[in-house]
């Protein structure tokens, strides 16, 4: 058997394996979509009815037109996520440029110290931030959700790795022509780093949009709740409307799909080129 034939068979086998894994991963989402169109008494029927027997839009009607203010939750999530991601992209880009392209004493040490904060789990910061937010009077406000998301070591690390792959000769040539750091950053580095920015936006948008712990700890008003926290309002002491919860979950996925579709062309390139260069 020739080398080309073996390579073709290997590719086919790997493709089939990845396709099977992908289908398995998608099954919960397909079930969720199916359940969102079923009455509550048919959702947990076994064997699973992938196609609803009694198709209904009632769950979606309840999500958007009931006493549970899902539209408010949706707007809150959109506000918190957009501001957090915008702030993080800006602060991470500026910090990453400094660590990658500006030579100053102690740069590597400061970067390692900054990077070491990734070792601390987010849950460890909940109580210190709670005390801090209470002291500053921003507890039970959206600022308590927005501000921590605007400054992250992950975003700085990811963009810094990509910026380091940009040849220093481009920056040096611009300096010779009289360009300052801000001009180099905005005119040279940022346009070349679009793939990395796209990947970072997708990662952080999904993380902020799906965040449950921070709103649970820092938000007490129903009017300020985000979608992950707001889903709890579709249940009471005695029962839960799982059909409405599934419908709300489907609606909550739409912005994530929209963001991914908008940046998908650059996403793979950003992941592939933001990794290991030193």
C-alpha cells in the first residue's frame, strides 16, 4: 500500500471520528431546541422524542411575554458583556503592546508576576471583591460585573504572544519615520493583529455572557439580573417550567452564534498564531 493511499485512509478515519465526536457534542443542544417546542409534560419522555409530538410556541411566548422580565435580563447581559469585552480588548491590547514592543527595565519580571495571577481561581476572588465593591458602593450594580472583566491577564498574554510575532523591523522603520508608540500601535500592530483580536473577542464574549457566579454574588435586584441568573425565575418553590427554561436558553445562544459567525474567518488564524512564540 502506497504512502498516499495510507495518508488518504488516515484522513478519512480521522474525519469520521471527528464527525462522530461533533455529533455527540451537538446532541444536548439538539435536545434543548426540541424541548423548547414541547409542553412541559412531554419534555422528559423516554425514549427521547427528537421531533416534538405536540409542537408549540407557548414556551417562547412565556419567555418574552410573561411576568418574568426576560427582555430585561437579555438587555442586562448585552450591556455587561459588550462593555466588559470592549474594555478588556482595549486594556489588554495596550498592556500587550507594552510588554511585547517597549523595552523597559524589569519587563519580563513584571509580565511573569502579572501572568502568575492566572494561577488563582476566579472563585477565590469572589469574597475579596465583594468586600471591595461594598466599600466603594458599587455592590448590586452592573459595575461590579463590568469592571473585573475589563482587566484580565489572559487577554494580555494572548495578545502579547501575537504582537511578538510581528517583526520588530516594522516598528523600527516607523520610528525612523518619526512615528510614536501610539501611531505604531494603531497603524501597524492593530491591523496585523485582527485574527488575535477576533479570537479574544469570541473567548471573552462567551465567558462574560455565560457567567453565573459573579451575578449570583454581586447582584441582588431582579431588575439587574443577567440571563444565567434570570433563568432561575422560571421556577418557583414547587415546580419549574422546563419548557420555558429551554426556550430562554435557546434565545440566549443567539448572540453567541452571531458573534462567532461575525469573527469565524479570523478565529482559527488567531488561535494558531497566538501561542508559543517568545
